[in-house]
């Protein structure tokens, strides 16, 4: 039996994907990560894994063992949007990913990799997963730039894996993000803020078209993300870069109210000014256009924001439980 490789295996999406694969009877999994964070490593407790391989030696391992690999989910990345040393981001998000692509292409191994909605910047080109628009995108930070640079490199390649998919994740939330600190989802931070203070702070709007708290994002529950990852492997739709959102933007006010409701606590929302250093780059609206994925055959309904937040809060955060 050949291996399924999951990079970023101990991380948020990677560990949830392994749980989903286990539930489908897949246990011959090679987990790739830096296994030096005990909080993060808890994400893998109880998971069925064949091997753990350190990220630093994985490329060498993969070069030798590619004939024994059937599929690669490359979820690993430097995801800190506050990282401004592009050299670090380029090494992990571009060069490392290029080596994985090349090995997959040379050995006929299908590949799913994590891109990001951060590539869209302020949305000047909209939020369409049209590969012709990728060279025109203007990400707002080095992280988004690194992801877009890899996407641009990918669509220029003449040698590709037999099936490949770049996934532009929008605002993902859900269990197993306990280790992410300030990079964790708004739902995670809302829960802990409400638990500690009884209130939640939201940015005041500085845009005349939006009321306070009505800035909008496409929030997607991690269970929907892994459902899409499974679909790609099992149904083999046309290769390409796909948005991974719900296609329905919701306000931060909606999210806050859903969190208070899930915690059975009275709403207490306080508005604060958006910091001046990020105000001119603040996104007031993001929404994935999902027609491409739906046309490729994905028919599963998405969790509503209320459904996802309620399950996440009550079944995971309140119980300190992992997925």
C-alpha cells in the first residue's frame, strides 16, 4: 500500500485532514512537520499515522521514496501574515513548494497544495479563481506575495503532476488551531475574549459604505475545507487553482453574535478604532466566488456561520477537545 503524504501535518488544517482521511480508512499516512511544539503535536494524538518525518529532511526522503507515494497534500507553510522577512517566506512557501511540485511531476503523483485568499489583496481584480488574473493580483503583505509567487510559477510550468490543485483558503476556523496564537481565527479569539471579559471588541468602520461591525469576510469551517480536499482526491476534477470559501460573506457582527449565542451569554460588543498603521490596507469585504469548484462537481452544502460557530464553540472550545 502506498503512502499519502500530508505536510503541515501537526498544524490546523493538516491535522484535521488526517482525521478525515483516517475516517475514510486511510492510515498509511506520512506526516511531515517540525515536531518540536508540544501544544501543536497534540493535534496528532490518536491519529493513525505510518511515519513522522521532519520537514527539514522531507525533500531528501521524498526524492528517494517517491515511488511509494500515491498522493500529496502540501498543507505546510509559513503562515504568519506579520512576517516581513520575505527571504524566510520565499524559502518555505516558494522554493520548498517548487521541489515538492517537481518531484510529484516527475513521478506522476497527484498534488493538492495550500494557496491563500491573501493573494487577492484588496480585491481590485475581484475574488475569482481565474488563473489568467493571477499575474495581476497585488497581495498586501509578504505572506500573500509568497503564495501568489508560487501560484504564478505553477501556472507557468510545462511539466505538472497528473492532477494538481492549488487551494485559495479564505477565513478558515475550527478545532486544532489552539497553537496558532495571534494567527488563530476570529472565532477562537472571540470565544476567549468573551470568556475572560464578558465582552467582544470589534473594529469600528472607517469606510462610509459600512457600518461598525459590518465589515465582511467569507468564513469557512475547517470541516468543509477537508471535505473539499477529499473530493479532489476521490473525484479528480480538472486541475487548477480553486477558491475554498463558502461563497457567502458574513459580517464580524454576525460572527460575534453567533459566538455569544453559542456560549449562552448576553451580547456585549464594544467598538474600537482600527489601528492607523493598518487602516489604509484594511479589507472591508472578501467573498470567494465558488462557481469553479461547484461546476467541477462539488455539491456538498457548507456549514452556515451559525452552525459552524456553534459546533466549534460547544463541542471543541468549551471542552478543550481536538478533532
